[in-house]
């Protein structure tokens, strides 16, 4: 699920208040100009009005538009489909952050003073009714991520510092998975698209890493893949990408097998810069190769075939080092060109060259 939310696994790309600045790209085929969102749909453009003071972002994998506003009463989140039809509105009281899923909203405690939160969750339907509240007194919530079919993945630190616990809930707050993990730093965890497999990255302080695939009742496989630290699941298949500054690898979560890995320096990967191509069996990775002497960063797109990991590289643009933007959208066009959408522009490059 490519959702951009602060303090979760992924980050928020926000359009900003309605009266602010120039036209901005918000998500896949979604543009904001003042108080209007324009959504590109196969049947034509859809206009969605945005009231003053509301921010806008998207979940491109599930086709959701999210409007959000914070005031003295808390944070209100309105969830719409890409036709602009409201699916629900939920207000989180002060001290809580709302996280939209494909089947409701999860309220998590705010974390104003650090990365860890109490493991207290409220699962709320789109009509605002609380379905279930859950609490794990001995756990501290370190990461969380919405997944397909309303599932919610949490990574938690054990209170006595003895390890980590990954818990997965369904949209109603029923616990589906509880899996322990051993890692010197916060592990990453994702569900496969069909929800049948859990994939976890565990790491040591010296950079060693492993990728494990779990069924609900057992660990199926464990692969040593040094240099990776994060995971992204393909929303349409059982493929899961593991990546970091020194390596990229592909796991088939259904079989548990490591399909391939490539050891190569990827330097900085901007927010939203790793995605599965929606038109072809490729993994797309945007890197920012930094030149600190010249204070420049050169964006490039690497594409990896899912079959064997063979790679191509296409240069995108050079920009100041401290202005590396998040990636709003990323795709390979039918002619082989790479299209990278940034908040303020879209860039189309020539087809990549083999590496």
C-alpha cells in the first residue's frame, strides 16, 4: 500500500492548505490547484473541491483520496474514492493520529516526544463507530503500515528491551498474526498482497541483515541479504522487494524463495522511490547520487526485471543536494521511457541503458 503518512513505514506527501502556492502533484494522476483536486480517470477528469485549511494526499494502490484537517478538536480525516464520492469521515480527538485503511481508519496514539508510542489502537469504521480497541501493555509501537483488505501491520518493541513483536490486525481489530523478531534496530515488516505471508527484515549493528518469510504458524524461509533494511510489497502479486543503501533483492513471498539479489551502492533513495511497475514485471528504484563537493544530487531511475534482476539505468535530473524531493509517481511508459513525477513537475527520460 503506497500510503504517505508521518511516523508510519512511509511518509506523507501533502498538497498543503488550499490557498497555498502553485499547482502541485499529489498522487498518481492527481493534481491540486488551489481549492481543487483534478483526478485523471479513464473516463475523463474528475474535479474535487477542497475546503480551505484541508490538506490532501492519496493511497494510489487502493485508489483512495484523503482530505485532512487539524484544529483544536483534533484531526478530521475524510476518505473519498477517485470519483470524489465520500466513503467516510472520522475525527481523531487530541492525542491521537488517524491512519486510513481500505476499510476504515485506525487511531494510534500521538508521539510528540519520540518514535515509540503505547500499543493502544482504535479500529474505526468509516461511519465513525469504534469497532474495537486493543492494547498491549508490554509493547511500544515503533512502526505501522496499512495493508490490502484493511489489514494493519505493527512493529513493536518489547517493554524490557528483549526484542520485537510484529502484530497484524484485520480491519475490525481482530489479531491475525503475532510473530517475534530479533533485530538490533527496528525491523521492517510487510504482508504479501493476498495476506497469506508476512515478510520481515532483521538487522545487526554491523550491517548484516536477513529476510524471513512466515506463514501464520511458522517461519518458511530465512535468507541472509546483507545491506537491505526496508521492504515494499507488490500490490498485485506475491513479490516483495528488499532494499537498502548497498543492495536490492526480490523475494517471492508465496514460495518463500529468494528470486535474486544485486549488491550495488544505491546511496540515497527518496521517499516513495521504490515501486513495482504497474505495466510490466519490473521493480523501479529512484536513487539520488550525491556529490557533496558540488552540493548536487543526481536523480536516476534503476529498473530491475523481476525474472532475473537484470538492471537498466536512466538519468533524470540534477538538483541542489538539500532539495531532493519525494517521488509522487513512477512508471515505465509503453515506449520504454521512464516517467518520474515530483511534487512540482513530471520528468520523462529516455529508455534506460543496461548496467
